[in-house]
């Protein structure tokens, strides 16, 4: 599981940062990619990566401001010409369906795959299967804006192979049955209880990706104990009043949310074009005064979200 930042800027594209889009790569987990927001030029950014648009099967839109959706019609169109024939679902605030379908209709675009929409009428669970659950809560941005929490299901404990070898259990098909917790009888008559040779289940990973927002209690709820919190950091602490007036957050706001939520790591994105070079990294240092594990990201940064196993 990895996060690939395709755009980390705020408002308008800049030479050093494109507007917002984040890819959650779930290639090992389910051979798919989930996209969060799709600002102008997102498909151009994808060309500089190894991402395959046909692998994108879910797109989560945080809110309907242009710097988060203007790249969506183009990407959906191009996907048809790049081998994408599997269904794709777009999640987002009410209005996203009208925006996309109007853009496709006016441009005479015909997709070669089923396109589904899930317009969010209320907070709660958006998607759930045996691997992942995605929930959302509304934030505070003047326009309806959502944050998303992706929770991975717990992983089965690891088979304790060394203990089985020490017990004289021959390697073979029995190992698979034991890992499933079955009770098996060996050739010498001994009975092995599989549950005794499998470690504890491992907690799945939690990724929280927030839309644009002022600091809000729902941000903390969504980020509770998250392995990764992606939070906007449009302004620095000195511009806190401006941030509040424009319904945005500062690096200090983001750090406070991460600390209150007891997140493991904070990634700062949606950076105003006014912050260049050292000024941008000053946002990171500012956040670190409150939450040490803070990092500012730039376009094409890829962050691995490791599964921490405790049953080795």
C-alpha cells in the first residue's frame, strides 16, 4: 500500500506544484488504484509515473472546487482509450454526477466502461468489503467538503513455522490446514491444534485523507489512530486569520489535529504557491514543533504505508 502524490498545490497549477490529486496504490492488496481528487492536469501528471489509468476503479472527490475536479472529465475520457473496460465509481458531494455527465455530453464523449456515481447525502460508510472500509465525515470549508477514512481489515496471524519444525511436523499441505486454524492428526497419531501455531491477528492500516477545511472535530475523528493523515496546509501559522477567513488550515492546525488524533504520521499538502523552496519547508518545521512526525510532500512523492507485524 502506497500513497503517490500527483499534485500538492492549492488553488491554481504552478510550475513547482500541480493542483490536488492523490493515488492510493492497492496493487498488492487488490490490483487496483483509488484516486482522491482529480485537479486539472492530473492525467498529465500520471504520464510521469507508472500508474495505469485502467487500474483506477474508485475516485473519491472531497469537494467541488475546481482545483479538485477539473481534471476528472479528461481522465475518465482517456481511460477508455487506455484499456480501461472495468467499471469505475466516483464518490463525492451532490453535484459531482451532474458535473461529469454534462462535461461528457457536451464534449461528445462516450465511455467504453460502466461509470457509476455515489453522491454523498450523509456521513457514514461509503464502501465496505472483506478487505477495506471507507467512511466519510463532513468538514468545514464553506462549500460541502468531506474527509475520508480508509480502514484495512485485520490480517491473519502468521504461521509459526519454526515451532512446527521443532514439533516435528513435516512440511507440506498440512501447513495450510494448520494456518487455517484446523485441528489435524499426524501420521504418528499426535493431534495438532492449528490455533496454537498461528500468531495474533495483525491490525490493518488506516489512511485518512481530508478535503479542504478549517480545523474541525470531524478531522480528529477521521484521523483517530491513523497510520497516515493527509491534511491540507495552505498557510503558515502567521496567516491563521487568513486561513480561517478562507476556510482553510495552517500547518499548525494540521499538526494539532494529528496530535489530538494520535496519528502516527502527518503529511502536509495543498500548499499555497506563495511558499517556495525554504518557505515551504518552513511549514514542515512549524508543524514539527507540535507533531514531530510531520512531513511536507511535493509532486510525485511516494509514501509506503507499511504493515507493522508483531507476531514474527
